[in-house]
């Protein structure tokens, strides 16, 4: 089947490394609703559509659904959506009666809109690399842990590799001597309409004395988790502390706060564009093109 690579305008920075890609036509109506048009013939073809869904998750998800549906209508044979950071993946459990199960809803809608397969990176609710099915959606989950670790290993001396919680264990488990800290989540805040659950404490039963440390997580959002992990390593008198994550959201001044906490360097991939997006997803993507 002929493959065709389609790039959303919000991912056109990847065009340089993926020169064969066609850019999707996307415009806005005066009321800010999105207009989508597939500018090439996709009938009978396998289409890989790269579209970032962060920031502006709600808007970009609508753009994703409209594009998938338009591709289906135009007769594409197989449609793989490449969404580097898949949003709404963190509410993957019902914690309180009556809550929406966002991860399932968004996955179902993606499938329903026409997605044959979702290709994504370090998806929060999967917590391992490989092929899965979730809420009817086929997912290829690629991990960027090797790329992040390789980046730091050129700088750190004999490092000890750490994940800040159980959920991120899969990112470090292949590393010799890797350690997993135990994170205890706090209660939800009760502060207006912004919902946030901090980190109550972090236990680390391992020795980092005079060692370089690489801490790796799937994402740095407010930075609370990573800062706690840096603090724990500082208390243990670690030498240099490097922090890496696949997805760098860096909310609430997280990048500055991490530096202030004592991180030697912070790095993320370009699933989300940030000032420290030094790991490119394009090499991994080329394996599918
Ligand atoms: C949680 O389970 C995740 O793996 C991350 O540790 C978490 O989402 C990071 O969020 P924050 O930066 O707000 O602590």
C-alpha cells in the first residue's frame, strides 16, 4: 500500500527532517472554528498524520477528529494518527464517584473518528512500550527513555538512574542498578476550579552519596514530582542531578523551579515544544515511514 505522510501545520517544524511530508490545509472561520481540507489524493493509501495535541488540547483534538474523518471520507485505506503527546491520558481511573474517565473517552472518540492506529510516545496510561488496545483504539506506544538516557550518559559519570515513582519504572528497568522512588500523592486541592494533586512525600531507599544521578519520568508537568525527586537526591548528597522526561509541559514555572532546586540540566523531547526540547522524535518516527 502506498504510504503518504501528512503533517499538521502545528507540526510543520518536523518538515525539515521529514521532507516528503505534505502539510494539511487548516484555516479558521471568523468564529474561530477550524476548517480542514486534505490537499492530496489519499484514496486507497496508508496515511500517517502527524498532529500535536498540546498545547490547546481541546482545540487540537477537534482538529484531529475532523482530519481523521475527512481522510476516511476521501477513501484512505489505513489512517495512522501520530500524536506525539496524547492528552487526557492522566485521568485513567475513577477516583471519585461521578468523574469522567477522560482517557477512555478520548481514545474512543479517536477510534470512532477513523483512526486505524494511534502512534504515540510514552502514553501515560499505558506505562510500557509496545502495541496495545485501549477502549477499542489500537495504540503503538514508543518510549523515548533510551534517547533521554543516552543524552545524559555523555555528561554524567557512572550515573545511577532513578524513576520518581512506580508509574515510571518501565523507563528505567533495563538499566543496571536502576532505582525506583516511592511517591505518595497528596490530597486534591480545593482551590476554586483548578484541580491539582500534589506530592505528599517521596521515599528513596537507596544511596546516591557522591553519585551523579539521572532522574527520568514520562512527563514534567508542574514539576512537583521531579522537584521532590531532586530534593531527595540532594538530601542524599548526590553529585550532579540530571532530569529528563519525554514530555515537558513545564507549567507553573517548573523549569525555573527545577533549576533552583538544584538540577544540573533538564531535558525533554519535542513531543511538546519547549526551551529544552533537545531530543527529537523524528528518528523514531522514521521507523514507521
Ligand atoms: C505521574 O504519575 C506522572 O508520571 C508524572 O510523575 C506526573 O504527571 C508529573 O506531574 P508533575 O510535574 O505535576 O508532578
